[in-house]
């Protein structure tokens, strides 16, 4: 019994001498970066990809047989070559054939035309004097028309000896033939392209039918030339959907006056389907989706607040906020992943 009382007394003394423990709870501030909510323009953009082709691409062939001569380019002083820019009507290749020229009989045809012209003048003078009838005058007019037709036809036949481009463009293929060698009719002489304007066809989802229309602006860029953007526009829209893919086709014309893009290049087309001026626009990657609701964090007086938002137009990186944010509020753009509403934050501006 005495031992028990002594133990109790010792415990009491020890307990009385110890100081009570105290705990201070301090809340850690979450580091975040913020930016001020502002207004700007936003576009609703649909992205499609495809290859561009030349709007004009023609293989010019010989129409007659003849001895081959490649012309000299007046711009270079050398014979025409692949990559040369040429004008409509320039003589790139000349064919010579005595046999073909004899068949045309151009000198005779020209003389016949001149004779018919002189004869008609004389017949008109005689008719005015009453020396011939109306029928005689008509015969003279008919003879002139026939002679003119023969002359024009002979000129067209002679033009076949000159191989010319049908439009301004660039030579992209020029087969080699031995000078003076007879080449047959219907043989390729050269291939020419005009790609100052390029075109491309894209397939778009059916939901955009009626939204994508002719005249709509398009921005085109090449993965090979990422820093250059080319102006373009929708020039044709197919009014029906493909039953198997539920898509429709749209054709795009691309302005390429400096010939930077080349036919066959794979490009990206951004079709601007809507534009909103003076909209509240925020980055898409800061939005949290919970229970089918879109939310973001703002900061007010050093405290984070979670805010539900309603969105409108969007593109690849940004979207419009229709409801839920006000201009000049402070939006959390980094550090929001672990935030909770009501948490204190340590702010750095972005």
C-alpha cells in the first residue's frame, strides 16, 4: 500500500512539472500564375488537310509530223528548259515539213484571196453603174468569203508547225528530241502549269453543310513552310452528303502569286466559319470538366474561387466564355490542377 502511494505521488510531481503542448495550424499558400481576363476577337475554325494542285495543267502535243527544233527563250538567251516561265503564244518548238507545207499551198491561197478582194471592188463599181445585176454582186461576195475561209484555214494549218503554250505558266516537263529529227503527230512536246492559283478539295463533316459556303475565308499553310500563311477561299461546295462517310466536298482556291507553294504539296486549311468580335477569350487547357460542367479558377483578395462557365466559339487553342467571367478578373492559368475553392494562393503574373 505504501508503495502504491509513493508511485502516485511521484507521478503527480512529474505531471505537474511538464508544460502542456500547443499546436498552431498554418495554411500553406498554393503558388499560381494568373492573367487578367480580357476581350479580343475569336474565330470558329475548322481544320482540313489535303494536297494542292495547279489550276491549269496541260500537256501540249504535236498536231503534225515534222523536223524538231527547240526554240530559244528570249528571257534567258538559251534554249527553253524545265522551270522556265513562258507566256501564252511564245514559240517553244518549231516543226518543219516541206510535204505538209506543199499541201497547204499557202501562197496560192493568199493570191486567190487577194484576187477575190479586187474582184469584189470591181463588181461593186459596176453594180453602182448598173452594168451588172444583184446576183452577179452576190457571186463576187460569195467568192471572197470562200477565199477568206481557205486563207484562214491555211493559216491555222501553218500555225500547227509552231508549238506554243495556251496560257502563261511554267514548263514542268520537256522531253528531249534530237534536233532535226522527225517527230510524229500526237507526241508530247512539253507540259506547262499555271499555279499562281492552286486548288484543293477537302472532305468536311456533315454538320458543317450550310455553314461552309462559297466565298468563305480560308488560311492555308504547308508543313514544309510553317511560318507562311496563304490567303484562300471556298469556291465550290457540294450540296449533298456522301452516304458512306456522311461528309461533303468543298473546293478551295489558294492565292500563290509568288509560286512559293508547289503543286502536290500537303497543306493544312483553316476554314473560318464564324467570327466574334470583342469576346472574353481564355485558353482551353485551363478548363476543368466536372460532372459535365466546365469550371475555371479565379483569384480574389488572395483566395481562389472556382467558377462555372458557359462557352461559345472555340478554335484549336482558345474558346469564348459567354457566361461566368467578367473582364479584368484574375484568371488562374498555372497551378489550378490541385486548387480548391477558398484556398489561399501565392500569385505570380504571367
